[in-house]
C-alpha cells in the first residue's frame, strides 16, 4: 500500500491556496448544515401550525358557546334567587326541579405542551409567540374558573327536590353560591371573548375558519340546557351585570363587544 506523504508548501501563494480550499470547505459544510436545520424547523413549524389551527377552531367554538349560553345561566340563576328569597320568607324550600348545568368546556390548549417542550415555539414570529402565550394563560384561568363554577352549581343543587324545611345556615350557603355563580358566569363570558380575540389576532385561522368555528359554537349553545324567558332582572342582580350576561355572543376579534362593563370592569352584586 502506497503512503502519500504531505507535500511541502512552495511559497506563500501555495499556502494561501491550500488555506482557502480548507476555509471554503468548512464554510460550505457549515452552510449546508444550517440549511438542513432551517428546513427541519420550517417543517416542524408547519406541522405545529396545523395542530394549533385544530386547537384554535375548537377553542373558538367553545368560547362562542360559553358566550351565548350565559343568557340561560342568568335565567336559571334568577329562578334560584327567587327560590332562596321564598325560603327566607317561609323557612321552607318550595318544590324545585333541576335540569340545568352551565357549559362544561375543557378549555385545554393541547398543542401548547408540544410547542414549549419541543422548542418549536421559539421558531415562530415574536408576535405569534406573545399571542399564543397570552392565549395559553387565559385558558388556564378559564379552567380554574370552570372548576369554581362547577363547585358553586353543585352547592346550589341542594335546593332541588320536592320541598323541605331549610335553616339560615343552608340559606346563607346557597346565597353565597348563587353570587359566586353569577360572578363565574360573567368572568367566563369575558374570558371567552378575550380568547376569541387572541385567536383572531394571531392570524393562524382565516376569517372563514373563524366564522365557521364561531357558528358551530352557537349551535352547541342552542342545544345545551334549557333557557327560560323571564323578563327583567331579579333584585339580586345589578342591571349592568344582567345586560352583560344577556348580551349576544361577540364575533371573534370584535373588542368593542367585550360588554357593557368593559374588559377590566368589576361585576357588582347588590346582595
């Protein structure tokens, strides 16, 4: 086997030629590696966008259903308030049926953990990163509010039945749960509209996709629970809160329709 010994350089010119060949080779290899990495992350981002789009459509539908269904929640809480009022006067609960539960959306952002754990989020535009982070945070708040709302409605179910005597302690507990349920409904309506606005501003769904998801959510609201038409707010609900709960569902991105009380408004109860 022949062994080729390295040839000595003959002058600076030959040295520079060899040096240039090495530098160009290294730069070419590094450049090719960067191109391969760029193509890899471009593919990962595209796959992530498709997963996010599915999540966002589901989120908009759930938000629309939540927004639209608060009129049913307000109606049911009026009836509950009247039952509590009557029980306070008589010391006895009247017969009261129970056929209502508020919307039970999960408010999950299933693609979020993959975005953050896989470092894909850092390859999105800064604006998209900020909006998606805000959306994930708001959905986390909504999950907490939904759990609190579920607890309050579970407490209110003690009012149902054929009628029975009731003491002051139970009445006080029911009144607190009623007020909390009103607060929960208002806050969830506000958050639902904020979530829709986050999605609309992200640009990850087309206007047509946003509208379809919104309309699907309205259909869900129409098929969930029972609404009772009862004129005028009960004495325990402020007029502003009652108007807010009964306001039509706002279309995604329409920040002017966040409600009479405003995005950061306080929901006040007179009881």
